[in-house]
């Protein structure tokens, strides 16, 4: 069974600059794993490990010969920097992959050097999902720099054409708890929430009333990029004060119906926690 959503990965071009941005501007504790990850995976990796929710993994290609580096580069060439993969955990990823495949999802062959199993985005509404062993990010520690006090990922918003259909895919395919789709009139979307046993949540949204600002942005995203991960939602005790703090550090937080900024192609929304 799926036990957690430990992290979501962002693919980036400039690894060092992105690490510095998350550490120095967003005020997140960041563990640079690139020395070991280059040797073992041929890619640069770092983990942002704020309290609560799921972690944020920063990834960039390093060795053109490695499968992971090739996958990252292909993504960057096709879509540019942004949300790359959603990680889940299970006691035995290979056995879990067999069960997921039997439930109708498109499980890929084991990638050389990989510690987990991949599910193709074409069967998961545009989201590359990787299933890792339990505890895949345990034991990491880093000092928390001065910052706005942002949480880990409270939820990831996935833009889909039909929230009810996406809910059924994740509920049946991954055997996770998913709420029925319901109308959020304020945002103008149909929404359904998938709740892994640990970590943040997955929210599927589809357009119901495009005239609402949020729904209009989801509609534009679907038209421009098709289905997939739209934004990470982070928590703050005082989102407005956190936005002011980020503005002072050059993050340019938009203030409309939501508090929103962008880092390395990844849209980040701020909400009260």
C-alpha cells in the first residue's frame, strides 16, 4: 500500500542558483545532496525540508549519459523549468508497481540506477509519479535560515479536465483515500482531494466557471500545457506578512484572489496554516 507522499521534485537548469533561492529567499532548510547524487544518479539533487507537509526536491541534469539526467534534460527541453515528478512511498516499490499495473495504470520498466518505480504521466493525468521505499527522505537535517516561516507542501494542485475522473484514477489505481468531486463556487472549479497516509495532499481541479479568476488560470494552463501539476501550496502563520518578506527579497508575490509567486518555473501559492 502507498504510505506517504514524501516530496515533489522541481527540474531546474541552474542548480546552485536554485538552491540559493530556496535557502536565502524562501528561508527553507536545504540539504545539498549533489556530491553523492552525481556519483550514484548522474544528476544534482537537493532537498528542502521545512516542517509539515511534503518536502521539495530540486533536480538538475549533470551527466548526459545517466538515465535520470536524460529524463530531466528531456523535460527541460520540452517544458522548461518546473514541477517534474510527484513521489510516493510504499514498503516494496516493485510489489506495489505490480499491483498498480494490475489496476490499469501504465508502470514503466525499472530505470537503470533508480531507487523506485515510475508511472507514466499518460495514465495519471499528466503527472510523472515515482514510488520509492518507505523512509526515502528520512535522516536529513539542516539549519533553518531566517525567513518567512513557510511550511513544506501542504498540497499540490493538479489541473485536470475532469476532477471526478482523476479522483477515480488515483483512488482506484493507487488505493488512496480520495474525496468525491465537489463544486468550489468561489474558485469556479470542481475539486477532489486525495489524501496519502502521510505528507501533503493532492488536489485535482477542473474548470466549472471560467469567469472566476482561479478557474480562468486553470483553463489557461490546460490550454497551454495540458493536464499536470499546476502549483505547490505552502503554509504560513501569516501569509500576508510572509508575502511582504518575500517581496523584500525580490520574489514578487502577486496579490489577487491568492498570494502567488514563482520559483524556477514552479508556481507557489501561500495559505494560512
